[in-house]
């Protein structure tokens, strides 16, 4: 079965009653994405549009390549928001694109009232330097750096 576009799904939903949701879900199973699948498709498309490769992004994010591929394929999952932030920064995502990626994973968005998040928001807006430079900036201001993969809370 062919994947339907978002527009096609939205048009179908206009005439779908709540009691028919289970049938809608089953009929359109191939076209629906859940959880990390939303993130995976989103981030892969952003990487492609920016002319990058996944390998380049994992290298710049300082994430083991195998782990990165498994994250984007959905084979592995993470509860570490910093890993997603590393990928987003290395993939040259804007702050808005990063917030969208976090929503799609799903993870908490960067929040301006939290000092570390506020500094990260500035870093995403200014885009000056690498993930290592962002970590240096965080440390300079007495904040925890972006944790690498494998480091648990």
C-alpha cells in the first residue's frame, strides 16, 4: 500500500467520525508515524536538504556512527535529550527546527526560563562553532555540557 500524504490524511479525517477512528488507523497504518518514527523521517529530510550525510552529522555530533544509525532507524531509542540536541546542532538545524525535532521525538523542548536551555537557544540561533564549542560555552557559564551517548542521568 502506498503512503498517503499528510494532506490526504487530513482530508480523510474531515469526514471521519470518532467511532471510525480504529478503522481509519488500521486502513492508514502504513501512512501513520508514531513517536521516534516522526523524528527519524524529519531529521533525515533536514539532513538531506542541507546537503549533509548522516555520517557527517554523527561525526560532528561526536556520536558513534553505529549508534547514530540505530537511533535514526528506530532500532535504538534514547531518553537523553542531549543526544537529540547534539544531532540537531550537528545537522545545522535552526532553533525552530530543533524545537520541532524535540516535539517529534518526543522530548521536552528547550525552555527559555531554564538558564542552560536559554544558553542553548542562543547557541542554536547564533550557530557559531561546533558541538565542542557549545560544550565549552556551557562550561564557561558553569553549566553541564551536552552529555555524550552512553552517559546516563
